[in-house]
């Protein structure tokens, strides 16, 4: 199908921003000629990209006549372009507060969480963890004892992925020919990353800078592949791009609401296909490999400590709203997330990256938003995997 000018302008804007920020274009499998054209042109200055984004927003708001781009697609494009406009303004040197950056890029406004929430989680963890002694010492010792030996990590990943793929195919269907390749990586700020390559294929990298812990392994596989990122990308390529010709879906850009919904559904993925308590099913994959994993203890600790996932949002707030130092942020993560120093430093490394500093809200805000929308209904999760939505759609549907 011919590429509507509004869509072409959106793709070009995203690709031009990507030349300024490594990793800003998370995936692109759209028209190769367009990518080649942007790669060969002179880098467009940030101030010009601000004007480009503002003009595109104005044209979307004015309803510039393109009958092939209906009101729903325009609304989705507008939300995306607000994020790109914000990123261009930052690149141009405009001071933008952290809360405004999150709201304009991701469609939600963050707020710090009262530490009483974390203190209550500490009390529950104290009861759930075996042994005695200071809580943080016990929590760290228990967690690090669950390390998956690197030599068996590939077998564990493939075993879990095969099971999760089968469950995903049964519940939601998968496009013919989709495929995931797994690899181990190091020297990255993230724990896992899905590189979507187009043609229904993904390369998923698992970071081994720190030992991968068995209680998080199934979540990691579900998040990155089945029924998380790879499933969403491949279903949207098959349905929205190939069948409907919506080429705006061929680019995935950091700093847009698309990311918040993608991370929210991916964090919900394991729960959707294995239930709220997947531990026994996970143990069946890890026990034969000699991987330490006690399902009853893992379940109790997971339930008790779930609220601590939001500590990361407070750390970002401390860094970018309150002006805390890196050392202060690391100490906060150690205290409230009960992390060993090396893992606290890794968490703060992610939050101090210019590309990723606001991204933490995609996890902290995205999961509860998607969970409320799905409300235990797999058909609602299928909607997240298939349709073009913005965060406001989920808020309205869950109201």
C-alpha cells in the first residue's frame, strides 16, 4: 500500500531522532528506502526536529486530509508524536522537569510512593523468608543462593520458552513462521532485551553481568518473548502491518506511550499464561537442570515483596526531581529494595542513562494499568497484543 504522508513524516521523525540517541529506535522494519534516505542525509539539528514534530502535531490536530488515516490512527500518532516532540526539545537543550518528561513521553504522571508501603512489604518478607537475622542480609543471601549457573542458563531459557510458546499459541495464536533466538550478553544496563528484527523474528539477549536468579527467570522469558514483547511485535506485524498496511507500527521508539503499554503487558505476561502462582510449573523446568528453586518459598517471597518493584520509581524521582547524588540513590535502593550494592548500582545505572531515565515508569505504571484493564480476561490481553491503543484507552475501559 502507498505510505500516507502523515505516516511517512512520523517514521522519518523517529529515524532522525534515532541518529542523535543510540537505542532510541528500538526496532524498525519499515520501508528500507526511507531508512536509507535518513541514514544518508546530514544529521538534522534538534531545533529543526522540534519544529518538525510541532508541525506534525498541528497537522494531526487540524485533521489534514488523508482518508487512509482514520481518527483512531491519528489519535495514536498524536500521542506518539507528543513523546517525540518532548525528546526533541530535550535534545535541543530545553529544560524539562522529570515528571513532565514522563507524562509527555509515556502518557502517565509519576509521583513518589510513601516509604510506608515499602516498610509493610519488609514486614511481610520478614515473615516469608526462612532463617533469622537482619532482613536485608537474609533477603540478599536467599536471592543470591538462587543463581542459575551460566552453563545451564541456555537450557533453562529454551525449556521455559518452549512451554510458554505453547501456552501462548493455545491462548492467543501465533503467526506462522515467528521465531525467537536467544543469546547471552554483558556490559548492558538492562537484565534482558528484545531486539525485534521484523519478518516475525526476535533476538532476545539476557544480561549476565550479574548472576541471573531463578525466581525471576520465567518472568524474564515471558516478558521478552511469550506472550510478551516478541508476541506483541509479531502479532502486530502480521495483523496491523501486513494485513492492514499500518506502517507506523514498523517503528518502535523509546519515549512514547507505545513503550508503556508494551512493558505493562510484558510484565503481566507470565501471570496471564501460567496463572497468579506459576511456581510449580516453573519448578518442573528448573529441577531437572539442578537449578535451585523452592516453589513454595519463591511464591511466598514474591507475594510479600511485590511492592518493592516500585522502589525504582522513587529512586528515579530522587535523582531527577530531588537532585540526589548517585551514591544517595544507590543507598536508597539498598535500603528499601533490599538490594546488594552491586545490584543497587546496576539499577541506578539504568536510571541515570539519558535514554532510559524516564523509562522506569513504563514498568511501575504500566503493569497496574494493564492488569486493571485485563482484569483476568485473556481476551482483554489479546486486545493489548493486537490493537493500537494509548494509555487513556485503558484508563477509560477500566473505569
